[in-house]
């Protein structure tokens, strides 16, 4: 009998096993092909053959679906998008370089906007009313976490004790009632505290080194800033060691800041110390212009005071601090409890000198200061 080509031979009753290639965990699918009848050398497939083939293909596809479901979810599931709100107490322009640090830190922690992370930046909480509205709107959006700068931590915490708050805070978080202690915050607020009392004394030492003739200093600060009394006492103690007297001017708003400046000049002050807080930050350009007019050297704690025209600043490296804040965001989003997450103080500091400002009153910046300076503004 004439032998048919292989492609025509379906074969006699065959019993074989198909194993899913997805691995050993795949199910076994037994497929049977019925006896084929040969007529005049041609293969004849019955209706029963067609039905069995259809059932076999269906079983094989079902096996693949079941086996896929057994694989780890990460192989197929889309990453959850975590929602975060940032609330800033100053304008976006003022916080520009600092926010660059935060974005860099988030990227380093693996957060990619639009892929596994969504963040809503909101700026300008300069008044109590605006801050309250910003906090209420942020909470209403039901984020996984809220990042706060300046006093906005108080506004958010007053409205929610459950949403995690990661704060970068200029004052004392314990004195401000936002934490029980730095080691154990005990609530829903954690983060970085920028106030470090030893810095207050260092600033006065640097100013004295730059202007040795200084004998009388005026400190301008908001009395509502948590921890201000500690910073004031540390400044007085440091000045006393250097033979400098200090007059403290409490300024709650911009009109009081203007009055404080006028009173300081009338009292014969030789220089100005600005504690970094909401009031002096808002008026830093005005203070710089006043100081230049009256030939008064100034010192403060954040780089933006020198950028606004102040003589010198020494304190936390703000961009680095905001960058490090991202590690807190990461820990909280991964399940960390703010109540047990210790609050940290800055570990990277920056000395900034404005040479243009120094030239105006004729201050000659000594070489001992220049070699330690991290950034010169010209």
C-alpha cells in the first residue's frame, strides 16, 4: 500500500501528556486523540475527534492561566502609587533650592513620580488662615503621608492624629508639643529638627571673628517660635564669654520687626542676630537693606538670609537636610511608625559669606573665615 506523507498521518489512538512549560508547579494535561479511520489512504476525522481536540486545547489554556496565577504577584501586579502632600510655609521661589534636595532624595529612595509615587506641592502658608486652609485641604485629599515645612506641622496635627506627618521644623518639636521626646516622638509626627543650641553660640563667634570691634548685639526673634527661650539663653551665654552684651527684641510680625530694628539702632547696637523663624524669614530682605544702610553686620542660621543680603550665615545645610528628609518619607511609606521613629538633628552644616555685603560697610573677611567658608556670594 502506498505510504502517505507524514503530514496526513494523524495516527492510531495516541495517549500522550503535555506539560506546561512555566515550571514544575504547572498542572499536567492529558490529551487523547481517538483512533483515525483510513479510507483509500486518506485520513478521515470524525465529529467526535473535533470535539475532543477542542476540549484538549481548552484544558491546555486553562492550565496556563491557573499556573500563571500561582506565580508571585510582583511578576504581574502594577506597583501601588503612594500619595503624598507637601505643605510649605514659604513661597516656591524661596524654597526652590531646598526642594531640589527633597526631589533628589526621593529619587534616590526609588520614588518615581507617575509610576509608584504622586506628590502634590502646595506653598505659601504665611498666615494662620492660609495655613489652616492648606492643612484642611491636604487632609481631605486622604494622602498616605504629609510633609510639612515651618509651622504647618501644627496645623495638620491639630486636624489629624492618624495621618503620618514628616516635618522639617525650625524650632523645638518637644517645646512645640508635637513630640514627647526626640528619641520617642509618641505621636504621628517625626522628622528633622533644625534647631541645635550649640549653633547659636557658633554664629556669634563667627561674627566676632569677622568684626572684632563688636561689643553690643541685638537679637531679633519671634517669641512664638518653639524653643526660642533656649536659643536666646544659649546666645547670651556665648556672647558673655566673648565680652559682648545682648539686647533681645521680641518681634511677632513685620511692624514689630521694623520697630525692633529702629530700637536696636537707637540703643547703639554694633550688629544684628536673626534667629531663623517665620517672622525674620519673611522680613529678611528688609533687614538686609536696613543693615546695609546703618552699616550693621548680620548673622543668621540659614543660607537664604545671606542670599537676601545678610553678611554671614552658619547652620544646617538646608538642601542636604531636605534631601535627608526623603529617608523619613521612605520609612513611613514602607510601614514605619512615626511614634517610634527618632527625630534627628542636622549633621551637615554650611558657612555662607556674602562678600558683596561685606564690602559695603568695609568689613574685611579674615582668611581664617574664608578657608572655612562653604559658599561665597559675590
